[in-house]
């Protein structure tokens, strides 16, 4: 069961990363922020490292979360409704990475 949960989590991480990378690239071509493209790429790399069971995957993702938090505050300030879509999904994914199920 534990292996199934981790594989399902990594598939969600790849799907989220791929969609962020794809749509982020389209946004960048329209003159938007490169952050979404970079976020997607980090999620994909984290999933690959997680598949290989490399402990650095957790550190990489939490480093990304720290930078993402700074970017979100820089972009929208303290507006909670504007922060929620920028932080909710990455934080939820990061919290799962701290569970004993993922860490084993």
C-alpha cells in the first residue's frame, strides 16, 4: 500500500509539473512570468528524484516552496485570496513529502 501511495503521489507531481511547465511556457511566450514554467520543471525533477528514492528530492521541493513563498508575497502581498492559488497546491504536496510514508 505504501508503494502504491508513493507512486500515485509521484504521478500527481509529474502531472502537476507538466501542466505548469506547459502552460507556464505559453504564458512566457505571451510576455508573462517565467515562474510557472520553472515551477513545473522543479516539480518534474522532484518527481524523478523521488522515483529514484533520492533524499535530495525533499530538500529540493522544500527549497522550491521557500522561494515560491517569497515570490507569492512579492507578487500579491498579503492578500489571502490571491495567495491561496499560488501556495495551496505546492504546500499540500510538500506536506505529503514529510510523512513517514514518503520518507521510507
